[in-house]
C-alpha cells in the first residue's frame, strides 16, 4: 500500500479481492473531510455522555437530611 500510494495518491484497497487498485477505476469517491467531521462529532457525543454520567453518579452535596 505504501509503495502504491507513493506513486499515486489515488490508490485504495479493493475489499472484494484484497488487491490495491486505482480508486477511480473502482469508482470509489470518498471525502476525508466527511470522515473527519463524523469522528469529531462522535467524540463530542461520547464526551457529553460521560460528563452527564459523571454528574449523575456523583455523591449528593451536603444538604439537610430529609429522612
């Protein structure tokens, strides 16, 4: 893969037979920017869930005892 991408940045792995082919020949058009934003948004969602979970699991503050 490294050798082929050094020759041309338009190489990719064919999932059907495992060979390295030109993505234009396979008609695979992929956008790195889309993947980058999807990963950023996924991480943001996970961090938000973890923060909310941390708030829920925290001990109650020292207020008056209602029992």
